[in-house]
């Protein structure tokens, strides 16, 4: 609709058409924004729920792995094996219970039994070496041992299962008794069994809730409905209990946080429409002025909505973890590619936000570093190992050499972040040749100067640019950096962390192509405990 046609219409017809057009556009905008926000919130809720379920599963599997390892270690005990073979219950009472009291593991019960389920000895938390052979029903032990019998006796395997006993849920780890040394196969496969049990009470569940950051985590033996859950299986393969928790809804929370802003935007649009409609009814000249004003307001509105949409897309960064979990599923190549694109985009956005937060903390002197013993060689070796697949993908070499660096005092996480940034940059900007990483040190009294050198065969850094690369958002070649990815914050953050740890990062002069970065920091040597 142009200005000529507008001026040829009667004020009534013009007002009606303008009013109808504005009402329709407002309704379309409101509907589009509402549907988009609801879909985004629903998608985020679903993705976070999947991520939370994966975290709960990982936490429980960690508990099971810990119990499994402790069971093998505890019953790899020649003296106990011999005592059970000769049915020396008195010796077991005097030694096994004492050993259980001295362990760091929070076991609640220990049972030593024959393969048929006849308990020879039992110990419970706080019960001392009281001769109890009735801690658990024989049927529970017998079912558990059937599960153990399916495991190769030479593998030092452990049967993990759950059972409900007297309205309490127990996690069991059963293994065969074994000598301190030598293969298990040297004994009869029908050897006596050791069982370690862990009561899944509130004290056991609380650390899992803290680890995975979920609310309402609890254990129930009744099949749950309408809640998030993870089953715990018994010896027969059927669930005996379920870990349940409140369904997370971060998308809904995000929607509530931005809802006032959305309402303000829609209110602004409605106000503009109302003013435009009122102005058009006054005449052709006023209509023309109103249209000019409306066009200007529309530009401002578009910019405002663009900025607002950017803010609304920010919560999508929470899908990064879910994308990683999805990538482990059995997806088609196209689906895998889409998940990788989602994860890469989310991680890039999160890296920028984290970078800005780190810079903010550094500038505000709010970055607090730990002062604890750490192993520099292990940290550098770990980072090199994590980046080797990336280097192999680019068909470049990533070598590492190190001296026998002593244990130092400092913040292992900050040191690892610095090294990750430096080696990661070298791998990122090197397309041919390779990256060489070396670790050395010098001793001065009770302190040690750690020196990490990273040399690459990349494009190099012009001499006049070396001083500014440690500034925030500084990039030598904007187009190249955009092609490689990055925000220009990594080196600034690394230099700030290095300064807090009593060190510095510099570019070393070297002949030929490429760049060499040197991290040098002085830390106190950690006091090693005296050997017993």
C-alpha cells in the first residue's frame, strides 16, 4: 500500500484498513513469538532432562565401580582365604572386623560365605567383630553367587546387584576369595566368597545429589510414575528399586525470566501500531509523517528485536552437554553431523562467555587460586594426550618431552588451563609440520622454576604484533582467526593466570617459520611425606 493510495481514501476506509493491517500483524507477531518461546523452553527442558539422567547413571555406575574395586582389593588376602578354608571363625572375628573398621570405604556390612550361601562370618558398621552369620538372608546371598558363577573365576570379577531387605535397599559386591599373589586359577573355582554391602540410605544418596545437581533425589521400591527415574537391578535382572528426582525445567525458568522483556517488546509494538493508526486518521499529510515515523520506529523495533533474539538464543548453550550425550547414541551419519554442529556451536558460545567471565574476574582481582600440591608433568602430559587426536586429524605431529619435575605448590586447574590454551593454539594454527612441547625446571632453594616450551611450524607471529597478542580480543589476522575459530581471549586469560601464579608467558625469538611460546613460573616445592 503506497502513499498515493492512502491519500485517495476516505479517513474511515483508511483507518479501517490500517487498523486491520496492524491488528493482523500484531497477532502474527505475538503468535510467532509465543510459539517460538514455548518450543525453545520445551526443547531445553527435554535436553536437560536427558543430560541429568545420563549424569545420574554415571554417578551410580561410579559407585558400583568403586564397590567392585574395593571388593577385589579387600578379599585379595591370603590369610583370610586360608582362615576361611579351615573354617577358623575365631581368626576372622579378630582380624577381618578390625580391618574393616580401618578402611576409608563406607561399607555397611561384610559377609564371608561358602559358595552355597552358608555365612561363615559377618560384620556390620558399629557392630565390631560380633559373630553374626544372619546379616542377610541366605536366599539373597545364593542369588548373588549365581550371578558371580557366570563370571570367569580368573578375571577377578565382581557381581554387583541390589536387593531390598527389611525395607532398606542394599548394593552388594560379591567376589571370590583370592591369595595376595598368583593367579586365581591356582585354587578350586568353587572357593569361598566375600561380600561387601552398602546401604542406600539418605547419607548415601546425598553425595549423588550434590554431584549431579538435581533436586528431590530419593530412592523408592515402588515403581514410580510421572517423575524422572533410574532403575537399580537385582540378581535376577529385575528392578528392585528406583532412583527418582524432580524433573528439571530450566527452559521454563528461562522463559519466565525473559517474559517481561517479551511483553515489553510486544507492548512497544502495540503502542507504535496504536499511534500510527491514530495518526493516519488525521489526513494525508499527517499520514505521510506518521508513515515516516513508523518506518523509523520499525527500523528501531527490528534492531531491538534482533538484539532481543540474540539474548533469547543464549540459553540454548545449555544443550551442549545433551548434544554430547546424543552423539554417543546410535544415530545416522546425518544426525551425527547435526549433533556435532549443535555441540560445536554451543561450545564456541560457552567458551566466549567463560572467557569474558574469566577476564572480568581477573580485572576485578576476584580470581582466587588454590595452593595445593600438584604434578606439572602429569598435567602437561594429560593436555598433550587430549589434543593428540586433534593433531592427528590435521595430520601434524604433536611430540612431548619432559624432565623429572618435582611436585609443586599451586593451582593445578589454572596451570592446566594455561597449558591447554597454549598447546591448543599451536595445534589450531599449525597446518603442516608439527608442535613440540617440552617441560623443564630449575631449582632455587625451596622453589622451582617450571618452564613449558611450545614450538610450532605454523604461520608465525610478526615481531611488531607480539606485544599485543596478550591483549583482550587482540587478533593478528582477523580473517584467519575467524576461519580457525576463537575470540582473542585465550592468551589474555592465560597471561593473567600465569601472573597470579608468579609467572609469565612470552614469545621466544627463533629462526625459521613458526612460533615458540614459553611459560615460566616459580612455585614452592611441595613437601613430600616421609616414607613409613
